[in-house]
């Protein structure tokens, strides 16, 4: 119920941070660099590294609500 709604809203907010074309392209570029075998999959650590690099390059800051809900799931986003 309530936790599912919080997670849904946090994921929507997280995705909206990366909704601009340049940000999406950079994320895709990093993901493809990690996926050398073209499996379409990356590890959780590679995902977190990509998010940190893109966030640092574009000076992104995540809303407290997003960090509170998604942060523990994606290790810790030390941004």
C-alpha cells in the first residue's frame, strides 16, 4: 500500500532527474561501456558508479524523499 506508493513516486522523481536528452545519452554511454559483452545487463555497482558520474558532471541533486526511499536500495548515493 503506502510503501509501494512511496517507492513509485521516488522512482518517478529519480527518473525525471535524468529526463533531459544529454543526461540520458551520457547514462547510456556509461552503461554500454560497462556492458562489453552486449548482454543488456550491468551490476549494481556499475549502476551506482554511472549515476554518481552523471550526477557529478551535471551537478544533479536528488530530493530528500528520493534518497530516503531509493538510497538504501541502491547502496548509498553519496552525492
